[in-house]
């Protein structure tokens, strides 16, 4: 959802799009890849690179890549600083490195990233400081004539802000996937499903994908209750 909206935002800003999608052993990698392909067709993107890598899954220590670790249910009232089990150690640095290599090889001017404020509340590699530091590294580590901006258009925004902007841009959210657990239907109760559903519920818009459960995350009913 976030990456799709970011792609549409990049196009709105006048960029020609190149798509990079990575399968790194995440539970829903097949569904995510299918969505990326569908969005590629929808946006008529000619240059699409799909990279398969297993090193993050082999490293483990994340419920997204390790079958022995359960994906936790969402706790929307959790104000702790604890890093969630779904955090993949230093994942975004790995993925951004691939993206910068791809961008430099294709003379691209920017790498767009879909991270946002509700991400960096729990994931250290989604913080604005991380992206600023990574961009500084890109400046030092690429050819002298290379200039690549790391653009994170929604980094200070909420998931609700993203859904609202995506609706304005006409993002086909039926071609996106957020669930950490299942490839179909979405579970509706993991963190990623919860924030997505909450965003659509706050806007009064029906989320077009299929869910096993659709709890009310607006505060009108307790999370986990059937809506």
C-alpha cells in the first residue's frame, strides 16, 4: 500500500518510473510480487527488476522470515519502545543498497521509499535520520557524476494520510497487499493489517481487499471484535 502510493506520488511529481521488487523470504512474498506485477502493468512501467535473495531469511530473527516465530496480533494501544518481532534486522539498508545500484546503473535521479511515521515508531530503519544518513552515504559511495536523492514523501505522515493521498491519486488499492501473515485472505489482525484497516475506516472508505476478519480500529469497538 505504501510503496504503491509512493509510486503514484513519484509519477505525479513528473518522474519516469523504474520498479524494483525484492523477494527476501517474507511469508507473503508471492502475493507481494503478484501485486507489484499488476501495478507495473497498471502504470505501464517498462523497466521492472525483480530480485530474489535469501540472505535475510537465512539470518532470521524476524517473524516475517522465520517460520518458528509467530506474527503477533496488533496492539494499537502499545506505547512501548519495544521493537516488534516483525522487524527484519537492517532490512531497509539491504534493500536500499540494491535500489541505489539499480538507480545508478540506469541514470535515475531518485529512489522513492514508502516508509512513514507509524513505521519508524517501531522500526529503527524507517526513521528520517536513517534515510538522511543513507543519502549521505550514497553521495560518498557513488560515481562523482552520480546524484541520487533518497525521497521518502510520507515519512512524517500517518497511514491515514497515505490512504487519503492515494485516493486522490487514484491508486488501485485492490492491487496492493499489506498482511504479514497470509497471501489470501488478509488476516485483519496483524500490525500491518490493523493500521491499513484503521486508515480506511477513519476515511470512511471500504478497503477493497479480502480479509478473514475486519475488526473496527477506530475506537468504536475493541480491536479483535468482528465488524
